[in-house]
C-alpha cells in the first residue's frame, strides 16, 4: 500500500492535482506567504523543497529560486514556469549559494521528509544562506495525535515523509539553529500545520 502511494506522489502531476484538491489550492499557505513575505526590488527568496513550485507565481522571477532534491519536480517546474530559477540540490551537500544570499526562505512541508541525521546539516545550511536581517517562514505537518480532523490523522499515517515531529519537538530542533520569532498553527484542508517565523541566531 505505502509503495503504491509513494509511486503516485513522486509523480509531479498527480501530486499537484491531489494537493490542490485536498488543500483548497493552498489558499491558507498563500495567505501566510502574502502576509509574511514582503520583498524589496533587490530582495532574494529561496523556496527550499519547492515541490511543484506553485509559490513562485507570488514573486517576480528575478527574486525567486526554488530548490528540490527530486529532479522530476525540478524538470516539471522548469517546463511550467519558464524563466523562473529551479535548481536540483543533493542532501548532505552544501547549498549552491554564497553566505547571506537570501532575504527570505520558505520551508513548506519539507522537514517531515528529513531524518534526524540530515536535519542538522540542512538547518545549518539554511542559516548560512540567510541574510542577517532575513527570515525563514516554515511550516510542517503535525503527527496524528496533534491533528484535529480524523481524515488528517489517517492521511499523515500514509504520508511519504516518515519523520513527522510534534510542535514541541520542532520547537526544540529549530531553537538550536534560529531565534523563534513567532509560532502558531493554521488549518489547510483537513490538516493542522505548525508555522514558525525564524530569525538568524
Ligand atoms: C510535501 S513536498 C512540499 C513541496 C512544497 N514546499 C509545497 O509546499 O508545495 C516536500 C518536498 O521536499 C522535497 N525534499 C525532501 N527532502 C529534501 C532535501 N533534503 N532538500 C531539498 N528538498 C527536499 C521533496 O522532494 C518534496 O518535493
């Protein structure tokens, strides 16, 4: 069963259709981005683990860079969003950007795909490429005991990401690398999501 689910969700087209239906075209997420990410003309923003790259359209193409470890998603995005910058990255390697390059970083629904062994290096890299005055806007799905809707409790059990962490666990992890400026929960479709606004520490 899990293998079948993983097979479909690694297909960018299937992922896009399913995700938009389930999470109401990502309206909650887009509202959080619009409210929290205001860019100046020369600002740069990184969408880490960009998946199908839908958030790029909220930004000018000169400001946006999306990265993902899955080349199927990167190729899919390059053909859908011509002129936008999408780059394949590799887990365990440094991000291909100089220090302090980005003013804003989005990490939406990515951490539950990353093991405890890898996460420290990734958070250090995100801290390195964030400017001193920059901010990270991050959310992650919560595990079933912190989901409110029964359907979400079931869905997270079958999620491709196998490292769902509770809100307190996420807080402890993130505190080791960033200052937590804000932390709250939002609903997106059936899911309860834990949102963090982080500053460089
Ligand atoms: C649930 S999807 C979320 C996609 C997108 N952020 C969104 O909200 O629509 C998680 C994405 O993180 C990517 N990912 C997982 N581990 C990663 C890593 N170490 N570096 C970059 N991307 C990663 C996956 O390939 C997948 O596309």
